[in-house]
C-alpha cells in the first residue's frame, strides 16, 4: 500500500541524511512523497523524486492538513508555529518530528 507522506525540512542536515537512507532502503517505493518548503514554495522537488509535484508551502495549514502523515526535520520554531494551528484546523494525522518541541507536551 502506497502512503502519502509530507516532508518538511528535507534539505537540511538531518533531513538530507533521512532522505538518503530512505532512498537506500527503497522506502519511497511504498511512499507518495509530498515535499514542503518554508522558503521555496513552487520550486522544483528533489531531482531523485521522480514525478513529485513542485514544492508546497510549509506554512499553509490548508496544504499541510491534506497529509495523513507529516515528517518534519525543520526544527522547533517551525513546529511551534504550525502544529497548534494544524491541530486546531481539525487535522488528526500522524506528526513525526525530529525536534524536541512536542516531547514534553501532555496528550
């Protein structure tokens, strides 16, 4: 089963390592990746992501909300700015975060 997953922060140090490992493990065969950017919405997706759409706006709650799973390596400032509004907009997906911003939250 192919699962749609949104990736934020995939070009940074942590994200680039994750992307490389996912490619090496052929994880993208079972993933429909959607790449988001905080600085280059509308730009080109990674060259290796054959058929991927242009980069989406990582600050657009309406676009992020469409993702059943979000993997973010963007850092705690991003998480603090988007996670609350996303949940308040009714999103009930899975949020996987490299930052520690949410680890101490209850619930």
